[in-house]
């Protein structure tokens, strides 16, 4: 076995050149004439070579620089949301809150715990430092479930009536083969709006579309990576019922143009059971006994084989058979929740302010002007009361300061009077005692007479 010099600084021993491990450092046993010496000379791993002499090497950056923290690919700030419940809502609505947080992942607070006494002002006060841009508030009344979406901190606020909803667990339970979408929750979903544009549509529909677009981050179509496009949120406006249908899907690309048996081989890492076949051709093409696909089902999938949903991939995907330049069929697996929303009203502020739109109450022009004047008077009165309150607080502070100043002055005067009295008592104390003794003797006081006799 070859012997090399020890790598340790100023070590004169020779050590045996043994195979080196990347993770473990071994003890080297050194022998000297007449005795055995144990040295804890750790052989350095080969992945950390000794520094070479020469000038400093320069690195060539080949990776893509990620966008700055808090910014999307387009450079715009990433919107962040809070999904909360207001009041007593029940177990079903609480599950709906959790599903909405799942839809908005990863730019929402999944483990937010609401306090019973928590108010809207408390959430608004922390929204600024945390970068919160939207709030989704779910509440329940005796007749319906309501969803309010507000822009923080100044509005507007859209109030929807949830006419019907299905939880995500119920949607997946109704499927024969639910998809595993846990990995897809690490990226934001895409947003698809359908049937919101058109002639004669009101401005409230444009506001709905803009609000839902601003809840999710924007993407750059030229630079977006296909691995980040794994979910989609579909919003469809039903003109007949004047409602918005909300759906949440998982995007699942599959190889196109091959039989189901070949797809199964590509998807699985183990070899399929071919004991009932004579050769591999029967598995791919099928036979008379088991039909097309050799018992693996139909030769091609009926779902996803339409030319309308076939695409040519421009980038590699994580799924097998989804390589750049290959043709794949896009499938959508619904993961929930489902909601049917109907816009009830639009407010100018965050859960307050002027009512810009109301679906159930119609006001004339005069009534609207009267309400605006009333709201303006209430706002001015509130501002005036706040100003008056601040003035009263300032007057009270001044009175307290003046009272404290007078108290300190009185304390100072008493201290000065006590000091003057102590100076007078210390300077003329003996003469006063002799005068008192003379007056007492003249008056026939026995105390002073006895004291004189004793002296």
C-alpha cells in the first residue's frame, strides 16, 4: 500500500493512502519502531480539494436570476390575501374558509387563527406591515352565506351572495381517481375569465373581473415556466341567472397519440404483468381474447384525444413523456371548491362608504343624492366630533400640567420656609433659653429655682 505525507500542517508522519469517503473521516493508525501510535489525522474528503496556487477564479453565472422578493415576474408586487370568517358560521363555512385559503396558496395565511373579539380595524392595522392587499370575509345569516372581497385599506368592497357551494372534499370524494395536487399548491393558479366582456354589460361586471384578476399574481407569457402552471381558477359569468360560477382545477398533461397500455408502462416504473400474452405486440395492439390493449382497457383514451386540447410543449415538464417538442393532451381534474356567486352590492370603502351598486334595492336620482348628503353630513359630523374630542383632551392635559406646576411651586415654598426656620433656630437658640429662665425665676417657677440651686 502506498504511503503519502500527512496533509495536516507541520505533521512529520507518513500515512497510508486509503480510499477516502465523501462523508466520513477515518482514523489513521501510524506505527513507529517499538510502539504503536494512534493519530486522529482525518483524511480530507475528495470533494474538498486542496487550494491551488494561482489567481482567483471567476464564476460564470448560468442560472436564471429569480425575481426580487415580493415581486412577480412582471415586476408588479405580489398580492397577498387574508381569508377570515365573521361571526358564527358553522362547520361547513369554516371548511369553505379553509378551501379558499387552499385556492389562494401560497400567498395567503393558511394557519391564521381568528379571535372572537377581533374587529376589521385590527386586521387593517396589521395589513400594511404584512403587505396584505385583499381581504375575503365569509359570514352567515339565517337566509344565506355571504362573501365580501375588499381591497385593503380603502376599498372598494364587493359583497356576494353564495347561492350554492360544494366543498373540496366532497368534490374529490365523487371522483373515481382523485388527483394528487399537493405539489401544485406551491405555485399560484392561473385565472381564466369567461363571458365578462360584452356590449351592454354594466360596470359592475368589469369591477368583478378586475377584482378577481388582482387577487392573483400577474404572469409574463413570454418568460413563464410551464412547471409553475399547475392550477387554474375558472370564473364564468352566467348571463341568464346573473351569477358567477367559481371552479378550481388541477392541470394534468398526458402523452397524446399512444395507447393506454403504453401510457401505463411510461407512468409506472415496474414491468406490467404479461403472463396472459404471447408477446409484447399483443399488449400494445391487443388480441382477440382481451380486446384492444391486451386487457389494459381501450387502445386510446377517449378523454383528452380531441385535437382541440392537444398542445406542443415548449418546455420540459415533470411528468413522464412530457418533454420539449412532444405533443400532450391537457386534462383538468377538479379539486374544488365550487361556488355560485351573485353580486349583491358594491361599496366605495372597505365594508363602508357609498353604495355604488345594489342588486336588490334600486334608488332614484333624488334618493341617491339625499343619501349622499346624509352620508356627507355624518362624515363631517364624525370629523367635527373627533376634532372637538382632541381639543378637550388637549385642554385636560393643559389643566393637569398647570395643576402639577402649582403643586411643585407650593412644595418649593414650603421647603424654603422650613429651611429658613431651621436657620433661625440654629442661630439664636442659647439667648432664648436664658431669657426663658429669667422670666421663670421672676414668676417663681420651681423648675428654674431648683436648677439654679443644683448648679
